[in-house]
């Protein structure tokens, strides 16, 4: 299982992570990215991390 975290202070609201997440666990809320799906669905692919220009998204394997 993986844990995806979004640092809302760093998030610039570009939406790249939400648009590119194949598991659809990220969504834009109030102009910032937020984890909304079931983390059990996370594939651990790190796409969200790699497309985030501000480094606001992190992924850890539990």
C-alpha cells in the first residue's frame, strides 16, 4: 500500500497530478490538489510526483 500526500502550501493548483493519476485518487478542491480516492487503489507509479512542478506531492510505500 502507498500513501500519497499533498503539501497544500506548496501546491500551485496546476492540476497536473489529478489529471495524470491513473487511479484517480487525486482531485482539485478549492484550487489545490487533494487526495480523495481510496489509497488502496494507488498503483505506486509516482506519476503524480513526477508531474508536479512545485514538488508538493509525495509518495511513500507503507
